[in-house]
């Protein structure tokens, strides 16, 4: 066995230098485990391309060494590529109940075996070869998000997953600070930290702030309300439902992915939807405008999404009318700014009032800002630190933040990882 084989190798297959297709392989000797298998949506110049997935050539060439895939949460940029990966590599998949509920629907679409899926809970430890893989609860914009601590013969690798330090999450499940502190006391060899908001000062606002904004807007709107957000943002959808009930409005869910995620979340107990509140999209016209809320896909201006078809008067059941209020409860993913701006313009042309500015409080991020990132670094104090998840500028900002906060790692592994992008 060579000296290289007895080292830990951390191999990013996506999610560094880009927003999306998050995927990382961890290798020790003849054992490889994979964290996440995400996709990203194509930019405008990729005509005819529906989704972009990581290059998994390394995994295919070493498929006999790949032992398992661990999923941190159910967003597309972390699980969307899984069906394509499982077609090439037949290994067990571990994730939380909601994450695997979302994954099951994807595997059904691709006709893949679901027996490989294994539910894990916070504090569970899965032993695979030389690895002990420990799950811990973190806060994000979707329930059941996990960070992962990988105990190896050479030390602990901590992957934060997508994380924010929300003290008042919608579901009441806060970050497992005790476990993070315990890992910090044991000593973490290397920490892979979410960098998506590393360029944002201060703290990320709590998800409950959006609920308060919805309450204010719903109380003032006299016409129909149309809310668009990410289909997997279960907490946001729950707040729409709760506020709609308060103001005696029925809720129609529009868009295939939105319908699927609401159904899955409700069946698994992650959403509370009162009986009789939901209506079908074809029933919308049967209710007065001031008694309806539509929750739809299309927050990124996707050409074939439900909201875009509404904006172009091409949706079968929902047309935009003067007096409608459209709330875009999301920020554009980098590269989608033009699509979103075009959709907003089309909605105004149809006579709607559009609320989309971040300053209006209709969206908060699911990622930690600078002050939270400092807290995590001080809590964990890893020997090495690797910023992950984000464009190159986010990775560099996170690394510089660690330096400026008098955090001194025993090496600059982040620089080595960043060079892989060139």
C-alpha cells in the first residue's frame, strides 16, 4: 500500500466555484463514501439542456470502492443528480425521512430500485468500512437538514451541509450546538463549511420573519394572491398555508414539483394543512379573488414553469388579472437574474402588483452569513478548513473571513481546493 493510499482524500466533484451540483467524495484506502449528488439548472447559453449534473467519471472508474452515498437534505442542488448516479453505481443511500421521501419520487420517475434507501436520524452513526458517519441536525430552508461528521482513522471530517444558525426555525428544530461543541472538543481534522453567504455581513434573518411579512401582506391584499418559491422550501409553503387559513383563503398548489413536495411533506408529517383548505387548480375560478391564494413554481423565471406560463397568458387554469398580487419569495440563483426580471416585467404587463425586492422581507436565505460563520469556526476550531458550496468569490470570502477572525489553521487546504477549479 502506497503512502497516498493511507491518506484521506477529499475529492470535490461539484459545488466548488458554482451554485449547485454539490457532490464530494471521501476516500481512505479502498473505501469511498459520497456526500450529496446535486444538480444545477443550465444557464441561458446551454440551449436544449434541461439539467447539469456532476462529472462522476472518478466514481464510475472506482465503483467497486464506493460504499455509500449520504444526503444532507432534499434540495435539488443536493439530491437532483442521484437517479443518474444510481444508474451507474449501485450503493446504499442514507438520508432523513423527508429527504428520502423526495428522493423516492425521483427514483419512481426513473424506474429505479428504492430498496437502497435507508432512513437516518440526528445522532445516528452508520459504520461503513473504516468510517463512522454521524448525523447531526442543522437549520436550513427545508426540514430534516443534516450536517455530517465522518470519523476516520486519521481524524474527524465535518461537513456542515447547507446551514444557518436560525434560533427560531418554523419547525422548532434548532441546530445541534451541543454535538458541534462536542466534536470541537474531540478535535476536528478538517471542516467543510457552507460558503454561500460568506459575502453577506451580519446574521441571516430567521425564517419566521417571512411569516410576519406574509401576515402583513395578506391582511392588506384585496385581490388574489399568488406566491412563488422553491418547490422544496417546505417551511415557506407552510407559512403561506398558515397565513392563508388565518385570512380565510383557500390554497391552490400549482406546478408538478410543488404538488409532489406538498403531498410528500404532508404525508410524512412535515406540513400541517387543515382539512378543506386545499383546492384543485381547476377550482380557482369558482372562488372570489379575495378568498384564494395560489402557491406555484417559477421563482427562477424558468421558461416552462407555471408562473412564467401565467405571465405569458399560457396557463390552462390560472391567468394573471388586474388586482392580483404576485409575491416572489426567493432570490435569483446566479445566472437566472435575466429570466426573473423578464417574468416580473411580464407580470406587470398583465396588470399584477409584483412584490419581489429583498428589502420587502418576502425572502430570507437558508445559509449562514458572516457572523454565523465566525461562530461555527470558533465552536469547531478545525485543524484544516475547506470552504465549499458557492462561487469562487464565496469560497475566497469564507477563507479570508477565517483568517481575519484570527482563526489560524495549520495549513491552507482551502487554497489547494480552490486551485482545482482552474
